[in-house]
C-alpha cells in the first residue's frame, strides 16, 4: 500500500523532540504471584463452585456473525481428524483435556476455541457440526464443572464465549438435550466466572478478551441487561489500560494489535445482531487501533515483524480492516506504541523507536530498539528475523530464543550483547529505559533522529541512529553513532551493524568491498554503500507467516569502537 503525499497533522506526525521512557515494571511482584496462585486454588473450592450456580439458560437470544476467515489448512486438518497450530499436531480421537501437555499458543487455540473459525471456513454445518460437537463433549467432560487453570483463565473464557456465540450452529445443532444443556450451562458459568475475574489478567488483548466475552454474555443470555451494563463499564476500563491514545496496544506486538482489533470487531457484530449500537468508546478505540495497525504494514499489506510477531499476510489484514468498517490512513507516528513510519513514493520504512514492552504485559518481548524494516512496493528488502512467538513448534528452543535478540534485528549490536538483556528464563532484564526521538518533515525529505541508552551502563556508549528518506522514495540515508555517555569507558568494543535481507532479495558485493547490489523480486536494483567498518555478507534466516524459517542473507558492517565512540554511515539508493 502506498501512502499519498503526507498531511503531517492528519497522519499523527508531531515534529520536535520527545523522550520515551519505559514504566520500570519488570513483571509481577512476589505478592502478585502469590495472590494469583491463591486465586487459582480458590477456583477449585466448593465455595467458589456454589458462587457460579444460577439460572440455567435454555437458548441464546441471538447469534452473531464471525466476519473473519479461519486458516484453510488448519480447517482441512480438522476434517481429517487433527488439530494443528504452527507445527504442533494433536489427533482429535486421542485428545485428552485432563492431560494438557500443549504449548501456551496451542492452549489458547484449543481452549479458546479459535479452531471453530478454521472449521467453519472449510465445512458446511452438516460437515463441521459432528467434529465440533465431538471436541466440545470432550471439553465438557473435563472442564464443564471443574473450574481450573488454564481452561478457566479469564481471557480464555472470554474468547470461548465470543466464538461459541459466533459459531453456535456448529456446537448447538445437536438434538441431544443433555449435551445442549451442558453447553449452555458452561456458557452461563463462564459468564459468572468473568463477573468476578475479568480484571485478573494482564492488560492488552487478554483483558480485552475477558471483558468482551462478558459483554457478549450480557447481550445473548436472557436477562442480561444488568450484566451488560457492568461489563461495558469494565470494558471501558480495560480499553483505557490496554490501548494507548495513539491506538497501539500495550504489548507492542503487531499481531497482538490485530488480535485486539478482531476481538472488539466480533463484539460489535454481537451488538449488531441485537440491533444495538456499540458504545462510542469501543468504536473510537477501533478507529485508533486500525490506523496504528496500518502504520506497521508494508507495501505488500502484511505486518512487519516486531516483538515476536510474524509477517502476517496482507490478505488477512485487508479482510480484518474491511470487517471493522473503519476507513483511515496509516498512522505515521505512534508515539506511545513506539513505531515510526516513513513512506514516500512506494518506499516504506518502519522503525522501533521505544523500549521493549514491560514483562507484566508481554512475556516474549524482543531487544529490538532502533531496528527498522524497509520495503519497496510489494517487495520487502530489509527485515527482522521475527517470529519469536509465532515460530514453528518443531524449531529448537535455542533458535526461537535467538529470534528475540538484538542481533536478529536490523540494528547495531555492541560487544555481541543485547541492547536489553534477555534472561535464561525468557524474561527481559536491564537495558533500554529511555529513547530520545526527534522527527522532522520538509518538502524534500523525512528525517528521524533517535537514541537509546541500552549500552550506556555496560559500555559507556549511547547508540544514536539518524534516518533520512527522500520524498521520491529513492534514497534512504542513515548514520549510526556510538557516543560517550555515563561513567564507564572501555578501551575498545566490537560492534556489528546488521541489515537482514528478505529471502527473495539477490545480493552481490561491489568490487571495492564497501557496498552491495540488491535485486528485488520485481527486478528493481538498490545500491548499498557503507563506511566506518568492514562489510561482509553473512547467512541469516527469516520466519514467514506460518512460522517456518527461510534461509536468507544479511549485510554486516563490523569493527571496533574506541572509548571516544564511532560513526557509521550508509545509504540505500534505488536505481531508476
């Protein structure tokens, strides 16, 4: 997608300097973890089970439409008797909900009933209902009465309610009244559970899922108006806590943003089924969120790879935006969400200009500050390896963890270390706490100057990156500077400035060893030149939208910086 000549105010661009600080939250405190543990133990008590008793609904007041397509491959696998997700496969006939040995991603897919969308995308009701009912019966046998994690985690309960209502024909077509009663009973119990627990999950898509599910329960269960009013108030709080003013979600992941948009859109479909206008705060949030999502999309319409996200297909993004009914332009400056977009004449650059997300709202954050991706029309040129959270389950754990490192992103690494530490247990440690950002727009070029403090404490050096994109889209000029800061000084420190190339890019070094020629799949040539270090072309990899790795290459500018710092200059120039 190509942006028109920018109207800076309309695109959310504010020129000038600002300082972006992380909240200083390194995750749940010991007291929070203990409280969470006791709460989950309390779910199993007879007293809590009594609190979930209530009137037994006989039918739904309405059924919503699900406007989103599922995955055809996963849907066909269901028709053949298996559940699949990113290389993880479980046979339906041997599915044992009592012995859940699945990955967290598969748990969400299965327990949240996201597979219903896949099944409905490839099967008629007559084909799909027996499969859906078979899995539902297995679920009810283990989880219909027993409230326990992870099945009854509030965000998964919310997702279940949303998808049970949207795909009710698949799970409620049976003439077996005992089975139908069990499904309705589980839905009502789930709603009562959310009455007490919807706020007990992290902000972002999980909390939005919990409150959206409770709101839907208020819309579709008889006598639900008081619950709907309570849930709408909670949803308003959840949106305030989960969505920045610029429309980005607190987890900073583009696929998390997509998930949150789909959750709220599915909620709006339930309001439409009841012929009730959704609350203004929901519609306002959707408008902001769609603009922010478009801001991290490349010329092919797909997502850039940030914070564990894979390059979600452009067709899915287009279909999602159409379902929302929102018509807006890509946001060029998501100041709080942390992404900057430069786009001119078909060239798109997306920059991570913020610290990683805090551990409380993101368990798989990446040390990617000041990395960028670049595309020319439908061709991606510079990418991040990506996919740390969406990678195929068969990939080695060490490789998946490596996808979160600074070296897996198109930016500078110092001392072969991450700009923000990644601990052995996967949590983020010390590193980037502040990002200084300056943006300028003129009639000739767009310019961003940004700096982070991730290496100040360890090496006494500040990383500053300056990017300038000409308004004809043909020239991207950059400078990476290492500037003395703080008290610590080392005599010399090795650095590596990486530009990971998209898999279809053909690369050839120039004769003088200071540059390379890049050929895109469309046949367009880009010239790369650099100075300030030794240029090499090394192996790399890229994770695609299905979580599979693809061999590719990277341009690496290497050297050592003295205590006084260093300056690395480079340029990408598109030939006519």
